[in-house]
């Protein structure tokens, strides 16, 4: 572990002014924060460029033993000045993005669940959907071109680092990628909808290989995305309630998929 006292040290550049440095999608890096999230990052195939500790201690924590990347340490007051806001999580890491344009399903199981978000706008929602996806057995996420960055600090934090555990793709042509997944791998696309004609989600027998598609927080699924769906389902709600938060809807839908698949008869 290297103690850094000069705030202008170039090794600290990835962590500088994080309040305004959003690390946009065209960047090759992202910033993860918090011990649990950083530990999850270290246990994946993502390249970790460096780790930054905010601590008065000059001793390297045991949980970082054996880490091959540089581990830098700064005093808490230096860290706050460096990142541009009061930082209390104690640890940051700079990682290299893994950019996918399509999901690889060589050896995919007979039942498989994917999440599709054509234009999710809020990082908290996308992060929560990814976290629920890992908990409920999803095997990948497909994003549209205008979807919020899944590797923004807020997305990473809300997903609790689960964005490192679930393959994420952002194809140039969402329609073509969904067509490939359907044609080559036997997936069907189920869109969440509020339309009266949509099937009650509790009455749907999900296809074994399902892509659940969720619309934008403000206007739901646009017609161009709805047309990519084989079927549409709705979540029954109390009278007078017009919608659910998309992250909550995603969790309910993924649980419904699991229940549907688990209730299917097995043949030995």
C-alpha cells in the first residue's frame, strides 16, 4: 500500500472531482465505491486499475491481501478534497469496462431469463433491476442505446456491485439483437404493459427462455419497442393506481417467471 500526501499526484487522477466527472459511457473506466462493492469487483474478470483507501491508518487491510493492482491511501480530509464531496465509504476502485455488443449463450440452459431495458432513464432504477436480476436468476441484461450508463457510480452502488456479476450488453441495434436471441436461441420477448389487452401476469405460462422488456419510467414502452414483443403482460394493481416503479415491476415480473417455470411438470 502506498501512502499519498500530494493531492496533485497523477495516480489519484481517476478519483478527482467525482461529483462532476461522471465517467461517461465512452470512457474505458468506471469508479466503484464501498468495501462490499469493491470486493465483488475484485472477484470478477474486470480489470482493476487501482484501489484508493480513505483512512488515517497506514496499514493495509487484511481483505486486500494478495491484490495485484496498486493500493493507494490518503487521509480522509485529502480524499474529500480530491473527490469533491464528503466521502464516508472508505474505499474506491477504478475498473476497466467490459463492453459487450451481444450476449453469448453457448451452452445456455433450457430455461433462461434476460432483462431488456430499451430506455431506462434513472441510474437507481437500472441498478435496482440488476440487483433483483441476480437475486432472481436472470442471466443477462440487454440495454437500448439511450439507457442510462450501467457503470455510473450510482448504478453500481444501487446494484450493490451486482452489475459485475451479470453480463450486460448494449447493442448498436436493439431490434436486431432481440431477433438474434429469438432466432438463434429460442427466446420470446414479454413486454410489461398497462394496456387492457395485456394478459394478467399471474395467468401467464412463461416460455422457458424469456426476455422481459420494461419501458421508460415516464411513458412505458414506446410503440417501436412494444412491437418487438411477442406478448404483453400486466401486473394487477388496486383500483386507482396507474403504475408501479419500474424496478418494483421488474422484481415482481422476474419472481412470476420463476414461479411459472418452477411449477412446470418435470419428466424423467
